[in-house]
C-alpha cells in the first residue's frame, strides 16, 4: 500500500506541474500603441519627456476598462500620461492625420475610436478581426486648429478591456516648441544633411535609444530609423516598418 501511495503522489505531481507552469506564466506585457505622430507613451519611451515612470519600458501596455476618457486607462502606473502640465511635444499636422499603431500582441478587435475634447471624431470597425503588426488610420480633425490633445482607443472584442493613447498635435502654425518653420536656413540645411548621411550605429540591439536618422544593420540589411524610439525585443527593424526603413 505504501508503494501505491508513493506512485500516486508522483503521478499527481507530474499532472500538476504543467498546470503550475501555465498558472505562473505571465501574460504578454505589451499590446499596442501609436508611434506616429508620437503618442505620449512613445515620447516617454524615446526620452523626450522626463519623469514618465515605468511607461518608458512598456509604452504598449496602457490598458484599462472600456468607456474611459483619459490617457492612462485608469491605471495608476501610467498616471504621468494624464499630466497635462508636462512639456509634451506637439506634432505639427494638417487637418487629416495618419495615425500609425505598432501592435506587439494581437487581439480580436471591435473598434478603433478617436476623440477630441470628449467628442468622437472617427471610428473604424474591425468586426472582431485581429490586426496585423501595424495599423494605420487616416482621421480628419474636422477643421480644428491650434494645439489639440487627441485620445485614441483600441477596443478589444473578447474582453472588457481597451488600450488608451493620447497624442498631442499642433494643427497649423504655433504651439510646437521646436517647429521647423522657426529654424534658420543654416539649421534647416544641417537637418537635411543629417538625414542624408545619418550616423551608423552598428548592429541593431534591444534597449538602445535610436534617434531619427540613425542607421543599424540587421539580418544582413541596413535600416534607417524614421521615428525616434527606444528599441525593445520584438521590434527588430523588419518587424516595425513604422520605425525603420530598409535602405
């Protein structure tokens, strides 16, 4: 009888072990966010805004219950994104803006919604489909001008959750602390030269803050950074065309 008990205990341990692995495996910590025009979390991850907290490591993780109207999804970890007193850079845009999402974990999707001042200005319905690695939406701002804080929401089909992004925009002249129109011809020429002959940074590596124009090699090919960001595992240049352009 003692031997049978030992055998039963051993078999039970084998049966439970896979369950323990499943139970302790953490869910994906990244899902998706807007890379251009850069959302607040994208600017934090690129080091353009200080004191952002842990969002610099997880810009794609701003998740909360559906139906909210804030930048942090009601999650205290991402509260700095809701602080309008920070010096958020505002991207200079026209009336129609192309919002580019980087999707790091696919989810079945109901809608993508865009709000300004609590008013919905655009909605795209995916009818439960899963998005690809990148998603682009062309959104009209409805003739609005000046500085605008836009809220973009990605609503998930099979859960009660959504992902939240705030994007600071400058529609028309003024507002942006570093607008191209205010630079001198010399500065403009320097910027053009930098874009034409960007610095070579060597092989692509995760955890590196790549400025716009930097070059990196990956898989035998050379890529140019088209959106400043801090690289993460899974963001290899061929996987994120919104961040890297193959030369």
